């Protein structure tokens, strides 16, 4: 019965593998109870399912938000988000890294809601030493309210990359040494998320207001995974992490170009009217 016993052992091998994979994903998935604090919203933010799910809600009196307990100096952060469904016009779901103070660094994902059936805009921005004005906006290639999708930030000494479902949509390169453009690398950042009302500008530039009869609006978060470095050691605690020196390979660059060609709605680097004195320095390096 050699064949059946080897079938048996390969089956148990598979079982062990899937057990290990399940265990690893449990360890990696993060737990909102352990990893974040609901920071505002007076009960409108809730951690559910033993820390596996977090929901933020917004009504006429207030929105809500959470922040990570840890600060990261370089990191790879992934979160699955399901955005406000139906008529979400006027609402903004923000998911971002930020440091503190007047010369802060910040890496933003902001999802601008819309009327039912009209597309969300994914608005991104990047502040370095207090200077932002680096907006790039996209439509998504799926309905972000139907399912959870993964939104990630990779921040290493080479670049900051925004990803949607593992596809890079935007890259901000570290051009500090070559072009003198400040790059976030000294100030530790926390991860923040919030759901709030911005009806004066969010949807079609403020033309479409929030329909409060649809409140409360709810956005959900799960599988929060922040793999970051300990602050203050210039990244040396992360030298063993694969993503610390990860660059975009040819395949990733092709995908980035595909997204930018087909889904980009606005890019500050093409907005010559806005910068009559000349486009920001980093724009000449195809950021
Ligand atoms: C909302 O839908 C309109 C019409 O399709 C579109 O022009 C706009 O870019 C969409 N998104 C936002 C956030 O306004």
C-alpha cells in the first residue's frame, strides 16, 4: 500500500502547510484591538469580530477616526477597505501616514464619495517637511463599495509607492541627494484613518452635497498589517526586511503606466497653469 501511504503523507504535508499558512496569516493580519486606538467620533468608530474588523461611521453631527498605536520610520502598510456604498457624495474616507508638527511629512489616500453609480475619486497627496501640493487623482477600475480591496503604502529610503490591490499607482522617488527635493526620512509617522464630511469640495468640486437622509454612512476596514521599523535607528532595524530596498521592476512599472494612462484624472505635474513659475522639481523625474 505504498501509494496510499504516500498519498496519506502528502495529504498531511498539505494540511501542515495550510495550517502554517493560516497561522502566519493570523499572526500577520494584525488585530485592531492591539494595533490601533479609536481616536475620535464618540462611539461612531467600532472594533468588531475580536479585533478583525473596524467600522467608521458618519452622521450629521460627527464623523470618526482611528490611529495606529505605533509610529513607523519606513514601513509597509496594507489595509483592506470597503468604502461607503450608495449615495456617498460629500463623504471622504481618509487613510494616511502622518508625522506631527509644522514641518510634518504625510502620505495620503483620500476616497471622495459620489452619487450612486458615479465613480469615487481616489485622491493622493504627499507632504515632505510641511510642503504638500502634490495631488494626483485616479478613478478605480472596480467598484470600491462592493468588496474589500487592499490599499498599501510602501515607504523605504528609495521611494514611497501607493498601491491598490498590489498594483502600484503612484511613485514618489527619493530625489533628495540628486535634486534637493526633501524626502520623508527622519520623522516617524503614525497611520490614521477617518470618515468625515467635506461636501463643500469633495464631490464634483462641491457641486453635489451630502444627502443626510442616507446617514449614517459607514466604511469598513480589515486585515490591517503594518510592517514598520523602530523609530530613531535610521532604518537599521529594518535592514533584513525585503521591502526596505524594493524598487519597481519592469512588470510593476508597466502596471503603473497602465493605471496612469487609463485611470488618472489629475496630476499636479501636468498642471502648468497652477505653477506659472515652473513645475515642481520632482516633476521632471516622472513622479
Ligand atoms: C462623480 O461623478 C461625476 C460624474 O460622473 C464625475 O465627474 C466626478 O469625477 C465623480 N467623482 C467625484 C468625487 O466628484
